[in-house]
């Protein structure tokens, strides 16, 4: 399944400074029955967003109308816990295209990269600057440049580089998942196959 190409994303952001956010908070286990990658956004952070009677919790950031955007800024050790792919699906389906944190759990990070969500790992100091700036002005925009591998805070001189594997970077720039990538090099694969000894 192809995804939108990711090049430069400029957006306001939602600050969620809680550390050690695990995949069971991202998408509780009771919502894992579906096998298609749609509908999970409704239950992203379900137990933090809603009371038992399904009324929104006013003090949770996703229910605060002053914060919005396609970038989620999370606390350290984001996406820890079980390896459920559904956690990344929920982030994507909700509308986020980038998650920023000072540290990601490896499996969650890879699951995001597989479905078109860019995990941007920054230093703890830069993460603190982002939180401080957004809390002071919710209209602050972040600019994430995948080609240049930089993230910057608009209206300031604050900028930092981030790492990404060349393969995943190529796929995200082109909107490819792993199957799309193989399809894109089909001719090379066939040419290589013809040269194999039988």
C-alpha cells in the first residue's frame, strides 16, 4: 500500500510531554481485532481521551482545541511496550504524519516508517525547546525537511538534524512501502535473475 510522499512538512504540533508512552496507551488491546489499517485513529489514546461514559476528558491535550496539526511531540521513550503495528496505524489514521521525541522504542519507530509516519528523534534539549515554544504559543509551526534531515522551530533560529536509514528515507520521499519499492526495481530484479546460473 503506497502512502503520501513525505518531503517537507510544515505544521503546528500537539505537545504530549508524558514519558514512557507505551503502545497499550496508544491503542488499547481491546481495539486490535480489526485487520485493516483504518478506523484506529478514533481510539488513539482512548483511555486518556475519554471517560468510561465516552465523554471527552477536557484535560487531555488531544481534546484541547488550541492544539492541532500533523505533528505529535511526545516525551522520552515513546512507543515502548508490545510490538503491535496497530499503534503506528492509530497515529497515522488520526492524522499525524510525524512524531517527535528524544527517544523511540525501536519496533514502534520501524512500524511508523513502514506506514508513512516519520519518527524524528531529537536531543532532549531540543525537545524541551519545542515543548516550551509550543506551550507559550500553540500557533508555533515546526518544519520537518526529510531530504535535508532537519527539524526547525519556525520563527526562531532553532534547528537540529535527525537520522534515518537511507532505505526508509528513499521510501518515504517516494511514498513507497516495502512492496512498492520492490515493484519499483522490478526490471533490475528480472535482469539479475536472467544472469543467475541454472
